[in-house]
C-alpha cells in the first residue's frame, strides 16, 4: 500500500471536499481519498505509487490547485 499527501488550495466548504474527493478517486490505482477541509490536506491511498501529475490534474479538474505546483 502507498500513501501520498498533498495540500489543496482554495477549498472553502463541504462541496469543495466532495469535488476533490470525486475527481481524485477516479485516478487509476487510487483506493482511498481523505480530504481535511480545515488544513487543505489531501491523503491519497493506493495499492502502488500513483502518478503525482495525475493527482494534480484531478485536483485542477475539480477547480482547485495543489500547493507548490
């Protein structure tokens, strides 16, 4: 199992969390997504390491960005 953490910028409500969760969950190989609204933390769990650019693209598709991009 592999776990990666990111910080998402721009989320302000539960809808934001749901949007990010939905998009990142669709990245191939992802088995779990946990989003913390207050900190902007995004934890992605997968069976094998997931392509960071795919996670960033999914966050951007949801309308947000990963800090440090």
